[in-house]
C-alpha cells in the first residue's frame, strides 16, 4: 500500500519531482498550498511524510523550512538533491521585450536575476511555488504574463517554453528532505547525517566552545546555519548537520558534551546522506 506524501504546490512543482526520488516505490502525492500546511499534515498524521526544500546550492538554506522544523515535532528522515533548471514559460510564444509580468517563487526569481535585469519593464510577482506561478499564468491566458517554472510545470499546464535554462548559473541544485513525526535510528548506509539545533549563552566565545568538541573528535560538521529567535530579539539559535549516525559512540559522546556546553540541544533528523 502506497504511503501518503504531502508537498507544497501543485503538479509540476520541484517538490513533486523530489517526492518521486524520495519514494521510488511509489506514493500517493498530496499537494498542499504552503510549507506550513505540509508540516501540519505530517505532524497531525494526515499524511505519513512531508517533503520540503531545505537548501539551495545558490541561495543557501531555506529559512522557512528550518524554522518550521524547529517549531514542530517532525524530524528529517531522508534527503535527495535535484538539479534545478528554470524555464520562462507562458501561454504562447512571445518576444522577451513584450513580457510585462513574471511570476515565480521568490527563490526562483532570485536565481534568475540576469533575466529580470534584462527586462526592467517587466514586473516580478512572487508566488507560493513555481508550479503555482505556472498555474496562475495558464489560468489568466495573457501572453505578456509569464512564469519562471520547470518544464514539468509547463507540460502540466499546457504552457509553451519561451526560453530554457534562464537561471544565472547552469549548475544549480536544491536539497529536499522528507519529514515525519519520528527520528530514524536504523542504518541503511555508512554515509549518514544527523541534524540538530542548539542555543548558546549570549557570551563571547560561546559558539566556539559549543562547536570545539566536533573538531577535537574529528567529526565533520557539514552545515551550520544561524537563525534568529523571535521571542528574544538579537539572539540566535544554530541549526547544524553532522556527518555520522547518532548512535555511533563518538557522535553520541560528542553531542552529550555539546549539550553540556549549550542552553539547549535538540536532534531533529537522522538519515542517509545523498552524495
């Protein structure tokens, strides 16, 4: 029996393609209108898993996903990395100089700065996802209104690819994760990741003291992200990813040591690495 998997957006969204990678044996995909809706559905058991983008090779961490995970009971259970190729799509072929509106997700707009700079007369409008942008353009059916989206979205909504590979960088990737209300402790591969978050005292040297044990124990911290704590302005938490399994002796010992050096430490993911 296929599991229910929620993702943000519509058919044609990059997250839908990520679902195919993360659940190759098949899943019943549930498109939802927002990242928040995906997290809520996974947390309350409406679906078995949620799938969200968490990092771009161009723009870095996806802040919304980081913050939603921190505030939820969910953990990362798997990851996959997709190449992202942005296309300019619309209801009909049109010259670039005739485009008046470009819709897309803010991250996609940010990754296509050169294209937008070459069209100063066009207005960029943010959408919830690239697939939503494509759907809106298809619904409106106005040729000067176009979207930055995937070829998959263009096919889903019968749009024409006006220009392909319009991103600023030919090699662009996004890391997607599946999330569920439990933490995996099995081991499918030797290359493993442990995601966690910690808060230090707001004192000189506190961050150095907190991360020093990882270097001392020769553990590779593959990501370190600072995020503001809304309840305490100008204070920050740190989200991190460690190469290693949480039940490895050296990893467990090091995390326990770091917990003693920080105000809070929380593990929110254990999963095979996608190299």
